[in-house]
């Protein structure tokens, strides 16, 4: 089955960890075997595995923070540095596109052609991936920015749109320049926060609510009346931490026609998981992929249908197998979610919606308004 994944930090992962994502996961693990550091030799994402898992569409991020508290590989002391890092990540995606590995999708017309090409391939290949399928099409990337710090001023957003940016989450972890993020109680930054949202609306860039603090979320949705999504966001009713969204927040996104992408980061899956202190490879009671279904099902129950749940795996978000479900080896194992949904009683049509059709519909609607 085809899959759309609404959150992969591919460029950040490739450039910060110096990983050649054109190599398979198992080869990268072998190369990293002598290395120390978080997630080394335990990565789960690389382009060959994305293809093998038929993850034909993903939202690929640009990620660099500039709160003035430098932290190697992600946090920079100045806006100029964050701006340059994000431009470098964009250059990485364009290089992959030039080599034919991916295509960057910017319009509804491009999206429709991409879906048709991959649907034809998937049908010809069959469930085993064999048969007379022909040449594998390029992967489809929609460019997103996670945390708006690289955008020097709100009026610079028009330039980023011309470069391909179509989705934007103003915040990430901590006190971002435009809005309070995860771990804060800050709202929108006076002046530039609302100005950025108004410019997003004018340019047709969808608002990714993920990582917004509660205060910033409610301020943002009052100002921004365009398309809303939560690319990689689980349910606070199940995993009780501020990083997740409350039922009220999820219902608002549903009411506005948005989609909530379930994350496979186990910190966000099970209540009480201790960030950095627990290893899902050694836990006696490990988090399994079936627990991700609990979050998907919760969104569906709140909606009364399966039209607003999707996948936003975040599987390369600075962690590896130690912070992923035990029964997931590589990103290709996202295919297991379809069977788990079927076991939970979901019909084939609804499974396809959750696996990819809801995200396709969201983009189609967002780009047609």
C-alpha cells in the first residue's frame, strides 16, 4: 500500500549526522558501528528503505533554531546562521532532485501526476513489490519548515515560497523567535508572530500547528484562518505531556478540515516514558506499533470518521531504534500499520485514507483555495 509520511527531517539528518541517505539503512548502520553518540548505528530512515516501504510522498523539513543558545547541530547563535543552515538543507533536497531520486511537489497539478504515477506503479507491482511494475518513480517531497527561525523577517517568506516552501510550523522546542514552542508557556511573539501568520495566509502556506505551546496555538488559530495541519502530533489524552495536543485542539483542527499525523517517537506514544532515560530495545515492556494505533483511533473517534488521521512518523528526528517501536526496524515497516488498523476493525477504504489519502486530500484542498 502507498504511504504518505507528513514529517521526515531528512536534510537535517543527512547533514548534521553526515549520513549518506542514498545508502540503505543497514549499510549506514555498519558505517556507524564504531561511532558513539545518540542513535548511532540505530538509524531507521534512508531513501532506499523509504522506497521499499512505498512511502511515495513525504513532508520533508528544513530545521534550524536561533534562540541565541547554541547547541551543536540544531541551535545557532544568530538568525543569519539559522538562515544559512536552512538554505543548505534546501540545497540538499534540490541536489537529490537533480539526481532523479526525488521530485519536489509545489502545485496541485504536480501532486495529481505524482499520485497517478505511483498508483500505477503500486498496482503493477502488487502486494509483494514484484511483477511488471516498470521503473520506480521518484519520491515526492513537499517542503516544510519546522520552526520559523530561519526566516529573517515575515516579508522574507515570499522568497521562501518561491524556493518551494509550502508548509510552515512557526515553533519547535523552546522559545522560538515567532512563537512559544514545546516546553514553554509563551504565546506568539508580539509583532512578528502575527505578521508571519498573516503573510502565510496571503501566500497560501499551510500552518503546521505541531510544537506550538497551548498559548501560541490558540492565538495562532484565531489569526490564521487558512489550512491547518498537525504533521506529527499525538494525543494528550493518551500520553499526558505538553508536547501532545488536547482533545479540544484536535477537534479544532478537525473542524477546520485538517489532518493529524501520528508520530512513532515512543516518547509521544506511551504515557510516562522518560526522555533519554529509557531504551525501547532493552525495556521489559517495550512500546509496540499497536500503541500508535491507539492515537490514530483516538483522532478518528473524536472526528467520528477516518478523514482526519494520518502518519507523521518523525522517525529520523534525532533518534533511532532505541526510541522507536520495538517491532519497527526501518521506515519500511510503516507498512505494518495497515494490518494493525485492519485488526482494530478499520475497513480498507478508511485504512487507505489514514495511510495516504487524507494527506493527499489535504494538500489538494490547501492548494486549490
